[in-house]
């Protein structure tokens, strides 16, 4: 129904904007710490905290420091932490076998967090790019990223993460049919409580560069990912991808990147009503953080405004590198 408003001056729309109290009473969208998922980068070593140059304030952490980060997140009320590994180049191979190694970085970090910070949910990433000598999310055969062979490998990776104790598995690869294959395998293996948050509408975006630096994939990538990630011009296709993943057993769906695709977030939420998330990706973070550090914008206000926009667009939660800063601000710290 179209909202109706009395003519001026009976209606003065500025009336409710006159004070913090009336603005709070009429605010349509709320952001809370419950909306935040914190992506973090794990690397080998002990007591390592290594800043990523293209993402000021974001670090690669050794497993012991990842546990500390998880404890910090839990203390701030953040519900989930999402792990991304920086894999030693010597472990990257064409067969990507490190992806399902029970002792790989992601699995070791998952077990350590669940042992010491059991109350926080651990989310993991399913894709082959951190382990692939070619830098792609799938196997490369004669220059082609092959689908079905990749899905079989992704299933093994998902099972290894579930066995390590992951609460939420995030397939980010964009291969066809992987959600159904993972769901069937998880059910058969008895991992009936493990959630799948599918990267259902993941675009072939220019906003991923700093992330690829963070996981060490920038130099390895041969070509681009346009044959499996979505065309930024498409919106209807996103709805088809989301519908397919929900029908195959996804519990939650994601749009990635975030702010350039708020229209897609809104369409997904309005169409399906499913739990809908967005990833405020590394390029989005770097732009806001970099501009704030240079004094070109108010970085704190831009950070909060950007996340409120996700909520206004219908998102139930946001993966954001700003999560600890936002949580502290929401708690008045």
C-alpha cells in the first residue's frame, strides 16, 4: 500500500526529525551486534599478527591469535567468525588436496576455536582458490574451470570442515549443483546440524583485490573468474541462483559484494523471505578505511552508515571486517 501524507502544513515531515529522541522513535531500521559476522585470516606460525597493506587494520593471524580474536568477538557479542586461510605457496597444487586435509589451517583453527571459545559460531569457506596453484575456485583442465569434478572435491572439503567442528559452511565457489551435493553428503555423514550459507549471488567483481592479497591468491590467478561468477549487469539471474540453492538445501543465502548490489539484496529478501546476508568485501572496506584515514570522509560515520544500508536493503546480517569496531561502537565503548 502506498503511504499517504496530509498536505503541507498539516504534515511537516521535519517534525519527527527535531531531536534525537523523536528520530530514535521513528527509526525504521536497526543495526545490532547480532547482525555481524567477522571474517578473519589465518596463517601458519605462532604469535603472528601480520597487517595486510591493502586492508589497513586487518591482519593475518596465527592459530593462537585467531583464538584470541574469537574470544574478543565473543566478548563483544559477535555471533560468528568466518575463517579464510593464507596457505603456504608450497602447499598449493593442481589437485588442491590441501583443501580437505584434516590438518590444514582452516580445520586446525576451527578445532582450536571450538575448544576454547565454544559459544561462538565458526563459519568456513568452501572453494579451491586458497589451495589451487592456478588461483581458481575450481579445477582447471586445458584452460577450462570444470564443474562436476570440482563439485566432488568441494564435497570432500565441506566434509572435512564439518568434521573439524564448523557450525556454518560457506560455499563461495559458484559451481553448479554444489549445494545439493554438499547437503546430501553432510546428511549421509550425520552432520545434520551443520548450516550451509551459500554464496548464491557472487559477482565477478573488481572489489575483491585486497582479499586476494590477504589469502595470497593474487599472484596465482590465471585469467579471471567470469565463467563461474556472475555478470555484474545481471539481477534476474541472481534470483534464479538463489532459488536453486534454496531448493538444494541452503539454509541461508548471500549476495557478494555488498553495497554495489543492495538492489539484489532487496530483491532476494522480498522474493524468498529466506535468511539473507551480504558480504561487505575487501574493496568496500579498503575504500571506506582508506578515505577515513586520509581525512576525506568521516570513516566512523561512513562505516556505520554503510552497515545500516545493508539492513535497510533487507539483509539479516553482514560479513564485515569492521565487525569489532562496529560492535564496540554499538556498545558505547
